[in-house]
C-alpha cells in the first residue's frame, strides 16, 4: 500500500519552458556557446542548483559574460543582475490550481502518511514558485507538503541515489510504500533502483488522474 508520495517540482507540479531563459540570455548578449555543456555558465548553473554559489553570485557572473552585439542595445555594461534574474525566472510558467487541489486532497486521503517535494531546483525558481503559487492566493506552503527536499539545500541532485535515500531516511518511510513522481525517466529509474515505486510524468500521463483513479 502506498503511504508516501514524493513529487518533483518542474515538469510535474510547475509548468516550465527551459528555452525561455536561454532565449532571453542570448538576447541579453550571452554567447550561445556559454549555454553548452562544459562552458562556464553551464557549469555555473549546475553549481547554483547544488547551492554552491549564491543567487547574487549567479546573476552577477552570468551578467558579466554578456557581450556587446551589433543587433541589440545590450552589452556587458548594460546587462544587470536583475536582468538575469528576470530571464532565469521566465522558465517558471505556473502551477495549475487542479494540481494544488490534488495535493490538498492527497494529504487528506486515509492511509497517506506524507506528501513531499524533492526537486533539482535553485533559490530563484523556488522563491518564484512560492511567491506566485504555493504561498499565493490564500495558499500556504505547508498546505501542500509535509517535507521539502531541495537540491540547493542538500547539495545533492537527482539522479544521485543519495538524495532518495536522504528523503526516505528523513521521512522514516519504507521505500516499497513510497512513490516518486518525476518527468525524467533517468530520475525515476534511479528512484526505482533505491526501491521506490515510481511514476514518470509525460505529456500523455496525467498524474492527478492516475493517482485518483486508484482512490475512492
């Protein structure tokens, strides 16, 4: 019997479009090569997600990589950390109310011990999500989750098995009685290898319908 539910954030609860930030960064003068694996900014994004650099450092360092372009008025001297923050948060599109209501309902379902969040995210995206959805319109973050596991706070990220083991340990849960929902097959496979049940959320898989079709 499932007693614990662990949700990913982006792509499962939060609708996202990663290309928004990349397109806006380029428009601000960031060379496209800086968004490729192995580049300075690409590595900086990974470090930011793991909490190894602060938001101020992240925004300032990305801004410093923006260069003058003949087709835009933006240049390094004109691109500010605030510009980077706004471009980065453009990834976050919204959390549908039906998903918020589903989380509320799940927490009230008989036999459910915990509903938690486990995400590879970063301070800006998490604050944006809380400000605009989880802590907005009369909502409170604690209405939705019993426990929150964030990569930037744990200094761990999926698919590292340790992040799943940490969540299970802190929840005091049995892996076999826990389900992890993520939009990445790589991440759900890693969770499954740790003994958790999983659901890979895709455009064709509506987790709300899937979970509640199994409940009265």
